C-alpha cells in the first residue's frame, strides 16, 4: 500500500494527462529543462538513444534474454514519458541523458509511472514502480560510469508494505476455477487447461516453470523417477532457470500420483501444453485494419480508443498494430479524443489492409507463458475468486485469482500439513529463507499455520482426545513439531 506521501502524489497525478499542472517541486525542474533547450547537442552530451545502443550491446552479452527484454521494455516506457514531457513543454529534439538523469526528472518519472502513464491501467503499484525504476537506475549508473553524466542522483524508492499482491486460494476456490475453465477457453480446449491447472495446484510451480516442464529433456525442468526402492522421485531445475543454479527439489506426492496417471506411451515432449483458445467473430461484427500509412496518420491525431471505435476492434488491437509498425507516441492519450469523422473512416476503410471476412489463421505455435498466465487470470475472474479487494483510497484494483495464487495455495497446504519452513523454502525454490518467512509467515492476511495449527496443537495438549479441523486438504491431526520447528513457529508468532 502506498505511503501517505505516495497517496497524495497519486491523487495529484493519478488519472490525469501530462499537461495538468505540476507541483512547485517540478517547477524548478521545468525551468532547468527549458534553460538547456537552446543549447547545442554537443553541449548537452550524448542522447538517450546513443547511450541506450551502447548499453544494449553491453547487456546482451551479460544477462539472460528475458531479463534484457524486461529492461529494454522499462527503458522504452521511461523514454516515452520523457518525450511526453518535452512535447507538453514545447521542447523539440531528442531526449538527452544530461537533461533527464537529474533527481528532479527521475522523481518526475517515478510519479508518472505511479500514475499509470504508458500503461493500460490508471495506476501502478509501488512495487511495480520500484522495479521499473531499478531498470532505469541501472542505465543511469551505466551512463555515469562512462562519464556521460556527472553523478548518479540519490533517488529514494517508494515505500511499500511487505505483503503479497494476492493470497493463497483454497481447495474449494480451485474447484470453482476448474468448473469455470470451459466457459473461458471452450469445451474442446478445457481438458488441456484442466491438466495445466492441476499441475500448478500439485507442484507449486510458477507459470514459467509450468511451461518449461518436460518429460525427458535435461535442458528443461523434468521429473526424475527413482531406479531403486526407498528413493523418492524428484524434479531437476536446469541452471537456465530463474536463480541460475542447477537444483533438485522433491516431487510432491500429489504431483507424482497425477503424472503417473498419464500413460507411458504419452510421456514424451512437453508435460503441459494447453490448447489455444478458438477465436470467433460475432455475427454482424464489422471491423477493418487500416493500411500502415493511414494507421500512423490516425495515431498522430486520435487516441487508441478513438481508432478502435472507428475500426470496430479493441484498443489492445490498435496498440499491437502500432507496435508492429514501430510507431511510438510522444505521449499516450489517456482519454477518448473524440469520434473520427465518418468521411475519414470511409476513406481509410477503402484502403484497409484487412477487414471483416478475412481468413483467420489459427494459432498453431505453442502458447507463451504470458498468454497462459493471462488465460488463467481470466479463469480466476470468471470463477469470481477475488484475492485482493479494490481500494479507492490508493487506486488499487480488484485482483482475481492468478497462476501465482494457485502456487500460493500449494504452499499454504504444505504449511497446514505441518511442513517446516525450511522444507517449504526448498519446494518453493526461494533463493533466501527470508523470502519464505516474509511471505508465508506473519505477513499473510489469512489463517496460517502459525496461528490456527498452533491453536490446534495447544488444544491437543490440553485435551488429548480432541481432533484438529484446522487443516485444509491435510491430515486429521497436526503432526508433532520438532524443537527447531517450535523455535521457528515462536519467531513467526512474535511477528504477528
């Protein structure tokens, strides 16, 4: 939850356009920026684009592809926000690193990110803003290292609460997601999605792990079946995964039983491979995709919402079209810019690239983890499972159950069954025990083992014949805790 200062900034900047009045804090920044606008490019050092290309070459050789893509995306958002600032203040030309890598401008960027600029939502969480600013500050440090700027500004991160963005879902809620699946993906595709959901539920995987789960390829996450008695099956994690280490973790009994239900003849290739959703065009729906030149011309004057309404598509489709054309706005229109005149629409439609009735090519490639994650979130919404309530004071949106909330549900079942925090760390593949304790200790806003199971244990001590009903999907009685586990439990209870 944002601090009081962040909430004040949000109310001031939250749902407005770049051109709204700025605080006195940024008035000096604007003046400084304007005073530099008349200087030559050589006086102001290299441009953002020049520095970024060198930074790109440097990072490509040193980080994983996915990490580089995330960094590049965040830097692109930052550049667009700075370009929007320049457009609002009548400043022409390129973004220069000396102009924007100041404390004032970086705080401005921080506030605009929090307000939802260059996002499909009207608000970003402080955690998300801090993550984005982390990528920007890495670029700033790179520029300072090469003497393109004088120093690295001392920017404070936004204060955040160390709590989950969602919560563990229960067994009953998971059953509701299974029941709602066919309504989201279709009757024919539902069995493949049921399989994917159950693997998540039984494994505690992240969605990226789920889509990298392979029967026999050592380059991917795979099950290892024991060749002798007395040895339990495990799962190996290649070094290409999140923490960059080769790992072996225990396979949970439920996952073992579920995978063994698959016939041996089918135990090859990807273990999880959900089918793509069949898309259909509603009867009477009229749509078209403008030719590239027409699309760019419209984007210079109208918002994505206005273009989408004229073309009969969603604004997400317009964003994809523009991205494919390499078009970047100087600023993102956050409101509808009005209806495009009918004569203009008819003229553009006459040269349309595609229109109603065009042949749709079905998706034959394997789904990405992003698409799978979005689909599972849609299933959680269809099932009506809210894991975080809307908060109008902070602008926090209602959040429905996602793949990560299923992962949290698996962790909760392990806690309820009496699994130690140390073992939970291994199963969840947390790099640090502090992560396990932080998210599955006193910070969880739910009945956790540290409270409910402890209460059951006290009742057992006082009334030996009593049975426990505090376990969800576990055994009838809470297992006896070891001295080490009791010590961990006391520490968690003290943190409540």
